[in-house]
């Protein structure tokens, strides 16, 4: 709605003599100007313009008014159009306010729709201009329809390609699915795939009266095999309602105004052909019957209409129906009826064949002074519409009295619609004379119909009471009140006071906005706009506000000059309540931002749903799939509080802004700035944005742990990940803040990475450390409810965490580290290319990058359906890779890294990553091995085993007495009472498929020594025997407990004892001590025994380890004495690890050393050379880098 202030400014700047002088030749006469009236034919000037009064007046026909009236009458414009024309003439801006019918959101949506239609039209028009002459669409237009290329360009005719997705990518990439779907440009199938609506069609754009493209009509190929109608049209939208739009009016209205007459045809091709033939005052209804809106629109541009419909039966019926509609609009109606087989397009081709183009070019020779054949045909075939319809109806009735009575009724109704007494009388006389009827036959019927209308109007006027004219009577009597906005004195709600009429009882009017629904009575409220005529505000009215006049008035008074007047009582409040409470649409407040369980993503200022973006209105809510959602951070209410009171400040960091480039371009820049560190950071973006899917599979989601020394750049690296989601949101500093702020930060955002800086296990609050641990499992904390008596609420965690600190945390058995994907940032010198990428990246981060997330969210349906499947595949592939190289890793660590690897595989080929899948797989594999080794060393049980190794190195325990290692193919183990069989034995032999190297541990001997060593080394108490025993039983390497086995000292004494039994090769434990490289040079020929070689840490180096045997058995007194020496071999040749599989025959050379372990001999060898005695040598990829 144009503001009154703007109208006044424009009129003040306008000179009426300038505007009228463009149409009428004016001459000075005294203080006025005079000329011939443009509204009627005259020879003597009677049209006067007064510059001082800014008025005009014709003393011949009575026309008069101001400059706006002149434009509306002369140009057949509506008021807003006249103001806009004047503003354009004087280079002024039209200021508009937001009305109920078209608020800011609707206006922006309308502009977006027009822009999208314009883009699509240009694309389709460019298509047809670039097609070969033999393409069906070009042949259809040039040969079949006989249109010229100039006509095609003028009418912006185009071609939509024979492809399912021609315009769809543009629509989706710009987040415009909802807009395009409403316009009818795209559709979505049952599988959720979006595709074009117009496929392989000749496209005819449909224009508004202002020339904007508001819809399209598509014509199919006659040889099209796909089923479907010949024409498909855009559906009803905010821009297009077919019952209100006349095809071609934008092109025809100037000629219509000039001739004061329009020609109405049926189809869009008829219109275009008539224009090409020079009959440029032709229009058509858009694929529908003529409506009152069409007729009213025509009446604003002309005085008469000639109906020139097709000659078939359908055209005949449409002509009969259209006559009454046009007469009702005050138009004179003529009819031009072609033969039954003809239509306007056909007549143009037949009568004007020599004037039509060939191969798209108009003939050089035109009419040459001859009369236009179509104009000539129309002159010869046009007749008065009223007379034509009357004659047809009476002729059709013949002698059937019932049909004749109905015909007379229809004719009388048609004549009664004429507004001129003279025309009514003339038509009655002419029809009666032509059909030899008495005048009274029609006169009585016509007068009766007119009288009925007069009576109805009088009744309506009689119902008017003493109420002011502005009051809506129906509303007032039904509801008991009505509202008015009229300055400070008269704005208010007026209530029905019986015989006293209406009484003003408030100084404000009320506009219900939205009901924010919640089971919490403090959160359940209704957003309500109150306006006192000079200012307005939005109130958050709690439910109790409608239960008491005092409560209602108190809330009003707190917000400004809004009050209730004397006489306002509970009955008035009840009337308001009974009406207003029904007018509040239900709405749910977004308690979290990011991904929503209802299936959409919410920024604070936009919602992304079904491939399109929805803006929140000025009050902060928007409709998503039929449900309203409120973002208080987007509401104008939040703008009215002081900065320190703004509780939604953090929400505004999750702000949508248009994507400046694609995700792949961002990824290239990100990796270019941070190098290899960026690989995991980049893939953690996907873990974050699809966090709920990751969590649903394993009931956990890893943290991202960025660590490095002061000045290493760890914080800015983490910020670059965060800034893809947020607009430079500061990280939470773990050295400051409250518990509420800490947990609220984790609770507020879904599927977004939330950063926590200064993470230090030695200074962090214990409850915060616990909260970070629990965040891995999605667990928050319980807190007391402020509104629910004796109840608690759970603050749940929906985000991913980015931890930033100087050191890796090993506290609490490395509990946080094992729940994280760590990335070390080193303070290294950057290349100039890295610096340039860093500076560009940071500059864009300041502008906002969150629009890129929209591109990633388009993959959600794929991730939902395929993530679990791909995760299982990648986890298995990693497991197989570790098994091949003999490395054991921690399952949780593998799970954490596998989340990232899964996304890299799942999106391979869909997103252009700056590193390959194979490169990332190797990177993940190395990272898992490294972290598993680090965490293993920090585990409590690992500490126990390390202590055991320490005690052995210090000769505080003895191999063979406190523990022993033996190779067995079976072992008798103690079983539980429940498992004791009929034989009553409490042991059962466990047999192995092949001999195993077993570790026997005497806890009664070792645990006191462990406790003492722990106290001496750490000053702390070690774990008690029961705890260690429980930990041991949970290990995969634990086999069971043996009731009795013999342990021997070096002096030969022995004793039977119970012991825990372990699979030694599964333990990554070094109790078979490799000695320093001293001893004798020796060659051993044999094979790899028991299991494949594995990579281990020995004497500070990474080596390959395997077991061989030396058979020194001999015969004595006819019996064989078995003497087998088990040799632990170590080699630096890591590249041979895959060939050293169990059973492989080899010959090795190196430094050999032998020692006694209990009653057995053991050997170690530092292998210098390996010779494979059987089988070809197969080269394999160098594995050294993997273990660096």
C-alpha cells in the first residue's frame, strides 16, 4: 500500500499541465489552459486545465478531476499504477507500507517468483533460437503456425528441452524448490526426486498487465509418445490466477485503448497470429471460460468487445455465456462467428496467406494499400451481440413453448444487465419487431428483474442502523465488536452496546499473530500486535492474560500507551477471547537450531526444507509443511531489548547467507590453507551436519580434538570449521563461564560443531570434563525444573564438539581422547600459497559461508538410506587392512575414524574432494594405528602390564617362577559350578586349532610387587587385585584360569600353582626380552610358527616380529628326547611383514642369543637377512611410512 506521505510528495512535484499536455494540445487562456477534450469528440475546445488548482474539467461531457483521475480515465489505469507512472516521470521513489494482504514476506516472495520466471523464460527462449531448422519445435512455429522469428522474439516464445532436469539444478542450487514448485516449474516424484514440469514443449509465456512473466503454457509435440494433454499450463500461484489474467493484454492494451475496442479469442496462438496480422487489440482468456474479473479488466481499457471464438459447438456455447458477463461489466458486445470448422488462426492462414512469413521471414511486399483481409472479414461478419443471442435463442426454440419461455427469460436477463434505459428499450423494441412479439412480453420481464435488484438494494440500506458507516455490520452484530484505526483519537475496539450503538472501550486495535504452544505454562504464550494509531508493538501474552481484566490491563500498561477505557469489563474480554483465540495459528518455538526432528534445517533467519528456503516473517515465524515454527532470534521483538538482555544473541551466529561458492571450492581453499590437517577437519563437517544419523547407528558420535602448542594456529583452524556453520561464533572458554552456559551451548544447536577452547584436563571442572565425556554418547545432565514441581529435566546434547587445547588428555584412562578424532596442529612455516588461501578463507568467513550447508543438506536422503550400509563396508575394510599387517587397534577408535571414511566413500563422485578416497583411507588407517598405540599405553591395565615388564627388566620377577610362557595346543581351565558336568570335574580342557603361545601369570606373586612399584613411581595406590582381575577377564587375550601348573625357579626348585592364562600373541606385550645385539652369528632354517608376523615396538624401534623353532631333539637309550628351542625373531625389514605368514619356510641369519626361562631354553635373534626357501618373491608396497 502506497503511503499517503509518498502520494502527497508525488502530487506536489507533479504539474498537471505537463501530464495532460502530452495528450492534449493546450493553449493559454488567462490563468488556465484550454484544449479539445480527450474523452469525447468535439471541434470547439471545452476542456480546461487549472495549473493553480491542479485540476481539469470538461464543460462538454462533464469529465473532471486531478492528474491521477486523468491517468486512470485516459490510460485506463488503476490508482497505484497512476502513482507509479507519475513517480517514474519525475524520478521519484514510491514508498509503500505493509498491508495485511501483502506484507514484506509476500512482496519479497512475489519478486523472487518473477525473477525465477524471467530466468527460465530467457533460458527457454535462448534454446529455441539456437535450435536447427528441422527441430520439431522450430518446424511447429515456423511451418505449422506460420509465425515469424520477429514474432517469436517479441512474444518470448521458447522451448523446454527433452530432459528431466533442465532448470531443476538451478532451482535446487539456489534453494528455490518451494518457489518453483508453487509456480509449477518443477515436481517431485514418490522417491523424492525433483524434475522439470515442462519437458519437450514449445513454451508460450503469460504476462501480467505490467509485463511481468507470471506463468507459462506448454504445447507438446504431436508425435510425442508420452501420454498427456496437448497443452499444460502453470498452476495457480501467488502470481497467477487464470480467472483474472487475459493472455496478450500486455501487448494489446495500448491498441485497445486507442481503438476503445478489444477482440476476444479463445487460444494463445489465435492471439499471437492476430497480432502478427496487424489486429493488435486481440486478447484471450488463459485456457478457461471468461470470468467477471476478465470482463472488469477489459472495461477499464475499452468500451466494446467483439467475441471472436472458434466456430465449433464449444465456441458457440462460450459465446452465448460470455455476452451476459461482458454486458454486466458495462461493455458493448459484438459477435463475429466463423464457420463451424474455422477459428481465428485458420482464417488468418487462409485469408492472409500471402502476408504470412515463410521460413520465419515476413514477405517484403505487404498490403500495398489494400485492406487487411482479417479486418475486412470482421467488418462483414460482426453483429450486435445482444441481437445475435436473442435471435439465436428464439430461432432455436422454434414453436416449443417451454423452450421459448426459457429463451425469453434468458433474453430478459441479458437486457436487464444493460445499464442504459435507452439501450434496454431499443433492444426490446428491435427484438419484438423482428419476432413479431408484443412489446409487453419482454418489457414486463425486464422491468421485473430490475425491480427485484432495486428491492434487494433497498433492503440492504434499510438494515443500516445508527452505526458509523465504517463498521462491518455483519461482523459487529455477530461478534459484538469491530475495530478501527484512525489516528490517536479514534483508533480502538468498538463494542456493541445494544440500543446505544457502538462504544469505544480501548485506545488500540488487536492483531492476533501466533500461538506459541508449550506444555510449560510460562512458555505457552500468544504473540499479539497492538496498535494505538501512532505506534504499535508486539506483546507476548501468557494464557492468564485472557482470564482477568486486571492481568490484561497490567500487561498493556507495561508496554506503552495502551489502555482499556471505562466500561471495559469481563464480558468485553470474553468477547475478545472468544474471537481472538480462534485466530491465533498454532506455532512451535524452535528450542534448538540446526537439524530438526520434523525434517528440516533451521538457521536463525531461514528454514531449509524440501530443497527450498523459507524466510521467517517480521514476527519470527514461518510455515513448514503446514506447521508454524517460531525463531525468536528472527523476531522483531528481540530488537526491542537492550544488548545485555538479548538471550538470543548466540542463535544469530547460525545465520543463513547466500553461498559465495560451492562446497568443493571451499574445500579446495580450506585444504590449501591448512594442508593435511584439513583432511580430517573437512570430513568432520559431514560428521557434524549428519550427526543424528551417525549417532543413530552406534549410539555415539566422536568429538574433534584439535591440539598444538601456543601459536601453532590450532584455534584459527578450528574456527574455519565452525565458520562454515556459524558467522564467527566465539568458542566457549573452559576457563570461564557458568554450568548453565556450558551445558546450554551443547544443547542449543543440532548437527552443528560447537567449539570449546582451553581444554586442559588439569584445570577443567570435573563436571565439565564429565559432560564432554557424556557428549560422546549424547547424554546431557539432569537439572531441576523451574516450572514442574519435584521434577527434573534432561539437557540433551545434539551437537558435535570441537575441543581445542595444548595437550592431549590421558586423564581417566584417556576417556576423552578415546572418544575423539585428534588432529595435531604444528607451528610450521607456511608457504605463500597457504598464506594466500588462509587470507582468502578468513575474508570469506567474515562475510558468512553458511549458505554452503544448503548444498550438503541435499545429500541427506542419500545419507539416511545408505550410511549404515557404507559404514559396515568401510569398517570391515579397515579391519581386514589391520589384520593383513598384524596390527591390533581399539574398536572405539576405529569406529570414530570410520565415520569420516564412510562419508568420503559414500559421496565419492558426487562431491569434488581435494584428496582421493584411497589417500584418505591410508590417512585414516595410519591415524587409527597411531592413536590406538597411544591410548593402549595409557590404559590402567596397560599400566599394569607395563609395570610387569618393568619388574622383569629390574629382575624383581622371574620368568618361569612368577610367570611363564609356553606353547601348547590345549590347556585345562577351571569352569563355573553351573558348567560342571556329570563327571563332577570342575575343569575342562580347551583345545586350540593350532599350538598357541600362552602366558601364565601368578597374581599372588606379582600383584604385591606391582602395588609397591606403583607407589614408588607415582606416589599413588595401584588397582586392587580384584579390579585388575575383572579388567583382565574383559580382554580378548584372556583364555581362563588354570587350577594348577608347575612354576620353577632357576635353582631347580618348583611348585604347582593356579594362574591366569592369556593368548600371548594377542597382548602386544614384551616379556620375551630381546637383548642388545650381542651374541653369536647364526643361521636358522625353519618356518614361521604359530601365527603370521606382526609389527611391534622393540628397543625403541618399530620391527617385524615372528617365532621360529630350533629342533635339537636327540636319541638316548632308544628313546627320543625332545628339545625344542623357541626363537623370537626381530627384523627391521618391515616390507617383508606380509610374506612372513604362518608356515612359510625361510632361512634367516643374524645375531643370536639364548637364555633359560624356567625349565625351557629360549632364543632371540636380531635378523639381518631373510631368505624365502620356497615360492616366488612377490614385491609389495613399502609399508615403512605407515608406521612412522
